């Protein structure tokens, strides 16, 4: 089960490295220090890929020795995977500024829109499929409480907010047009609201993933 997810997220990373615009082409100033790592898309695909590689290792090599830890981290991975797809198609893919950025380089990089779909489109289906198919034995695995499951999610959201601000202070640019637009129209206060809502969205999605595991747990 995890092997399919490994392949899917490996494909997403491959597309970002080979078909997508290179960081210096996207914006040499904004990506000056962190390259692709400033983008939530790239980070999410890396986290998910590493997680499912660990799942394969645990089942095929470690005989389930790390099952408890992996189950505890699944709500974070579920949240990132769902958000990757939902946010891209609701906030980014149809954003005029984002489409303008990609369109102006389409002659030299003809697969930029294909890469965009590969990098975002199947993240939600993969994490949802895993949530509904991974064995959850309540006798050997203790599912985390809602509070415990939300902690790594909140920590990651705070980490990304801090990273985005640090990169902005270093380069003067935000990684996504939506952040720039929110900042321009609402200033610091509205930007803070945006990142708080982002964190709450992560927590809500992680709760969905956790509840799926709870419903499927066998005594």
C-alpha cells in the first residue's frame, strides 16, 4: 500500500526537478537562499515521500517496529497531502498572477502546467487511499489523541510561517502570490490571520485523517 504512495510522491518530486521551472527562473531573488525549499509544495512532497518510504521500510524490514510512531505522524502527512491538492486548485492554479508567471516561460518550458498537476493533483487521493487501506490494529497500536495529533501539525505550520517571513525579510518577496495579495490589501494583521487560518486548516484536515483511522481501527 505504501509503495504506491512512494511512487506517486517520487513522481511529483521528479516533475518538480525536471518539468517545472527551475527556482532561478521562477524568481532568482525570492529563491536566492532556499531554492525549491521555500515552497510548501516541495516541502510537502518531500515529507510525504519520506514518510511512505519509512512505512515501506517498517513493514518490509523492521517488522512493524515503528508502526506506533508512523501512525502518530500520519495525521500530519494526511493534512499536507490533502492541503497540497485542495489549496493548489482553489488558491493557486487559477490565480491570474500565478498563471502569468508560468505562461511567460511556457515557450522554453512547455510542460510547466503538466508539472503543476503532477506535483499537486494526486497528493490527496494517495493519502486518502492510504488512510482507508492501511491496517490499524487497536490491540498493538495506540491512536494519538486529537491534541497529540495536532501538535506536529501546528509546529509545522509555525515553522512554515517563520520560514516564509524570514525569506521575505531576506529577499523582499513572498513565495506565493496569495500571500503577497493578502499582505498588500490587509497588511501585517491580515497576513497573520492568513497564517492562523492556514494552521487551523492543517489541524482540521489532520483531524479528518485521524478520525478515518479511528473508524477503521479493529479491536
